[in-house]
């Protein structure tokens, strides 16, 4: 349905070198999409976030964050916008922003 490039290559200025390209995808059926992707040699991965709202797929240096939840999609883009606007360079700080925006979690 929709997709946006996200991640440190978008949020950091200057962008880091030698990093993955990340994309956020909104799809009608995440399970079907991911099953089809796995059949094309994408690998399902876990990460720092709660996996009930999205599935992370990787192939070489491309990551896909796949969700069917429009509210989650919009919150993820909001967190990306905050990190980009504030030029949050450290990954640990970006994780704090995403945890706060996506889940209301407080971290220090």
C-alpha cells in the first residue's frame, strides 16, 4: 500500500557509511507478504522492537520493516521525522526516540 525509506541513512546528516538501507512497508497482509519474501530468500530477523506490530526482513544490505498496522506505520514515520529533525546521530539515542514514540517506553 505504502512505503518509505527510513533508518540512519535518512535520519543522520551526514549519513553513516557502510550501513544497511531500511524501508518501512505498509501491506494488507504482513504474514502473506513475509512468507512470499522468505520464498525469495529474504530472512526474518528480530530486533530491539516489539515484533507483534511488524516483521523485520533482511536480504544482503536491505532491511524491510513490514506492517499491516497503519497507526504503527504513521508512528514509525513520526519517530523517523523526530530523529531526522534533531539529527540524532547515535543509534542508542535513536532507539530511545523510537521506543518512546512507538510504545510510550521511557529509557535513559
